[in-house]
């Protein structure tokens, strides 16, 4: 019984703790979240690092893996031209350890 419970718990955690797999859509109405890319990190709500593989992205901490198809994504995003159009402002960083939320009040948008 205990082994079954532990296995069940492991499966539930594996499913709920997903990476941030995103897909960039062509039109704003298709998106879950509208995103603006800032010129400087201090202007961003979220510092994003693009990972090469899905398993490298962990949780909701700004490590994004861009998938090929919309149905594979946790979130569909649309890149807007102006900050006032965006739900979240991001900045792409060079290194994984630089990723993370600068404004945690918007973190719920990627759950």
C-alpha cells in the first residue's frame, strides 16, 4: 500500500511540475499571454533563458523551451510591439542562472 501511494505521489508531482514549454502564436487572440521584450533586464517582469531541450526547463522560473506545435505548449504566447499591450514584460538573458521573476505578482500568468 505504501509503495503504491509513493508511486502515485511521484506520478502526480511529475505531471504537475512541468517545464515552461511555450509556443509563439501568429495572432494575439490565439495567445494565453501577451509578451513584450524589454531592452534592459531591470525593465522586465521576468528574465527568460531559452533552453535547448524540454527537460532543461524546470517549473515557472523563466527557463523556456519553445516547442514546434501549439498543442505541445504549456502556454501560447504572442510577442507584442508595445509594452502597454503586454501582460508580461520579459528580457532574454545569456545564462540559465540569470533567469527568474523580478515581479512575482505576474507569476500566476504562467501556471
